[in-house]
């Protein structure tokens, strides 16, 4: 099978597996797992932030951050496509007892004017107090689009002026850095907290990191414990993260090239509407209204190609290291042979 459903289907490559089995481990609840300590220090240093905490998932790092930034009854501002709003099981309501104000914007990205207009009057006791803005980079449901730093700076200026926190869901931030030439430090100095994922394009089996100030991460560890995220000899997993940060970031450019090859084939197909954006490894496209969606899906299934049907004609391919360039060419051939 050629699995283009998500880069979450990546498996550790042989050299990463070797690094995992060679890991030195201890009890992380006691702060004595040297591999986890090394990973957390390494990630914090990369971003120029004070501290980091290792967690099982990006959902957990996002939810810890949101709870850490807020008190019950406050409001979080995010994009209507954002992962924290759509795909974290109602975690904001369940964990933090806060409400969400989802905003529109191109390709899953918030715009500064929309953020400014959405802020509640802090003196109005009828309204939930605006407390946190969450950005997502790259945008998952927005087709892997990347923020430019100027836009982030404008939003940061708003949150600074109004006393709000600014959190980044950076599940695929590595892809954004490779695609734009931005640096981890560019983000570390702009956000109060950052969630970064290791188990997507970087190919680790498990793991995300939450970064922030020492005080923020100290409190995050209490929340992680309450959510059941404190682990013991998890250094085997952390070793995969260390290996990935050393060896797998630059190779993400290959995944972006694969996505562009698929986009070129789709653009030439009579089945597909013009594609809006292809910046990284996520490719979202729409079938023409007159085309049979089930026929399209069946054609791919019969060729052994897995992808996501997002509904209403919208389709998604995600490229990653477990799909080779040869397999991408096979997908291109199947696109070209659509009846």
C-alpha cells in the first residue's frame, strides 16, 4: 500500500531504532532519565527558550499549554480550522473549562485585524475574557500553509498590548522552517509557549515537546502529571527524538518535493479544480462538482493508494519518508489514468 493519509504513519528508520535501543534511561518522574533530560535541553536550546517538557502527544502538549495559560471561563482565540478546536476531543472545554472563539482566515491562518476585532472588552462582565491566541504552523486543515514572520509579529504586538498569551501549535513547524528558511530561534522569541511534534515528518514513534519559560514548564509538569502523561523509562522514545533533530529535519525538503510532484499531476487532471497552495507536505485539493467522488476514491483504492476523503469533494494527500519517490511516481501515473 502507498499510504498518503498522514505523516503520522511514519515508522522509525533502522538507524533511529538503533539509537533507541542504545539509549541510557532512568525514571523521568524523578527527573532521572538522562535521554529525556538531553532531549528537553536540546529542544529548548534550539528555540532559545528556557525549558521544555516531553509528553506522549501533541494533543497533550497543546492542552497543557492552554490550561497553563488560562483559568476557567476565559476565551481562546484560534482559527476555525485549527487542530486544538477540531481534533483534540473537545479538550479545551474538558480540561480548561474555557470557550473558543474560532475565526476565519486564508489557508488556516489567522489575520491580525481579525484577532484585534475579536478581543472581548475586559471590563464587560457579560463577556468571557480573552486570554490566549493559538496559531498553528504549518496549518493542517489549511493545506500545510506557512505563516510569515511579519504576520506573527503583528499578532504578537496585539497580544502584548492586551496582555494575552500567544501559543504555537507547531506540530509541523519543522516543515515550515525547511520551506521558508526561518529558524527555530525566530519562533522562540515570538511565542510564550510552543508545542513541537516528533512523530510526524521526523519519523519518531511517539512524542511531543512543550517549550516555554522555566516557571511555565515547571507548572506544565504538574498538569502533565494530572493528565497521566508522566512516564518512567521513556528515554527510549526520547532517543528517537534526539536522533530525529540531528538527522531528519533537512530531509523534510524531500517530502515537500513529493507533494509538488503530486500537485503538478493533479493540476493537469480533468478531475481536479485549481489547487490553491502547496508549500510543504500536505496537499489538499477539490474534485470538480460534476465528478464522481466514489469513482475517484475507488480508482485510488484499487491501485493500493490510501488517502483522506475530507468530504464535499475535498481530498488530502500527505507525503512522508515512508512513501518513496518511486511510489510517488506510481501515484502520478494513477492520477494520469483517471477515466
